């Protein structure tokens, strides 16, 4: 009887393996999350905050968010195709956006959708998700064990349709690396068998059709790359950083130069935000901290733009990087409290400039 007992594998620690293209799925979830919150707030503001339902009924959009989240949970349980992960990321991002948009109702006894702290909470949740995204990008485990997991996932796609040339090359490279580097004989034998299976399996699509897309993308990149020269990028960053720096200083200017500004200028500065806002006297301490941080960040941005204009590229880019990072992670939390969701546009511009600075520093 003992000889007929199946061999049991010894129990060991659970080894987590990052999914292939995990950063792509997370980026889809992030963008759909940000888009759903922004578009929901914009739609409600333009339509006067209508309510779906009548009498005692009010169908909040958090329910639609829950429905999308439930669909996102079911899809990967039902469908095995790889495209389902992108669909799941899209639905999950939209669902959590619709859900968390109503966080003000969940944390107040009076179900206050316009609770001032709701906007900073949503923004903090978004920043934490970005932190997860950045950490996932750094998890580049290439051990034979992890590579075998990813290779098996790719092989499943062979039974759905032919792989693209770059996907086939990546799969063959992975299996070849496993066959050479793995210390497990079972893994080595499996990798060699799978590699032989893939090599014997000729692609069903014609080479011209399958290779046209990568070549088109490469040609497009080569055509666009010369247009984005270092000089054009530097000038664009100078203009953008200067504009956002002046915009950051609008509140400190109004306070420090109160009584000195002409009424027209003062009115213009007050109307630079749109939508609901919280008056500074309701939270004097946080308002003072916000003004101090805005003064620091705005000044740093203008100085960094001046350094870039003077062709002191490394110092200017480093200062702009630090100022934008401080603004995105700290100052904007206070701005979302006082200026609510009108800060979304400013935050988007800051984020684009931040990515531009990161790209510019890499090119240097």
C-alpha cells in the first residue's frame, strides 16, 4: 500500500511571482481610477448634481462602482485569456473611482458628499496606488522559478492564437535561460521540452503581417525622436515650470500683497480656481502651512526655470524634480482640501512636467 501512495511535495514558504506586464495592468487601473473620479465630478458639476431615483430611493454611483468591481472580480475567474487582465484592470479602476468618490458620505454622520476632507482622502489613495505601481516596476525577479511561471502563462496563449514575433522571442529566451540556469532537473527538462514544442510550432500568420506592426512602431519612433530635441524639451520645461510656479504663488501673493494689488488683479487671482472651495478662515493653521509650502515650492520652481534658462541643466532639473515631488506629495493634499477638485487640472499639469523632468534628466 505504501508503494502506491502518491509522492507528496514537501511544504515550503509561498513564493510570490510578479505577473508578466503587471505594471501595464496597474497603469490601466490608475488611469481609469483617475478618469472615473474626474469625469464623475465634472459631470455632476455640469448637470447640477442630479440624483438617480425618486421618493425615498437614491441610487448612488457607489453602487455602480461596486457592480464594476464585482465584474472585475468575476472575469479572471471565468475567462483564461490574457486580455481579461486588461479588462479587469479597467473595470477595477473605474469601479474603485466611482466608489471612493462618495467617501464623504461614508465617513460623516450626515452623509456629506461635499465633506472637505473627501478630496484629500481620494488623492492620498491615488498616491498610495502610484507607490504600489512604482514598487511593482522595481520587482524584476528573473530567477528560473519566476521565469518558468511567466513562460507557462505565455504558452497558454499559443492555444488561443499565434504569438507576436517579439512575444515568441521573449518566450524562447526565457525557456532557454531556464534550461541553462535552473538547478532543478525537472524544471530543466520541462523547459527543454517546451522549447522544442515552440520551435516545432511554426507561426500560422505570414511574416510580413506579423512583423509589420513592430517595424511601423520603430519607424514612427525614429521619426518622432529627432523632433523632441534636448533644446526643445528644455524650452518646453522652462515655460511649463515657470507657468506652474507663478500659479503656485497666487495664494501667497494675495496674502502678502493684500491691500497693494489692484481690484482687477485680486479678482483675477481669486477666479483662477473653479467649483467649490473652502475659505481659509475655517482652518487657519492648515491655511498658513499651505501658504508657506506654496511660497517655497513656487519659488523653487521659478529658480529652477531660471537655472534651466541659464543652461545649468543638472542643477535646474534637480531643483525642479524636488519642487514638483514636494508639490505632488504634500502641497496638493492641502490644495485638494481648500480648492477641492478644481486642483485636478493643476495636478495633471504638474504630473506631466514631473515626467518631463525625469525624462530630461535621463537624457542628460
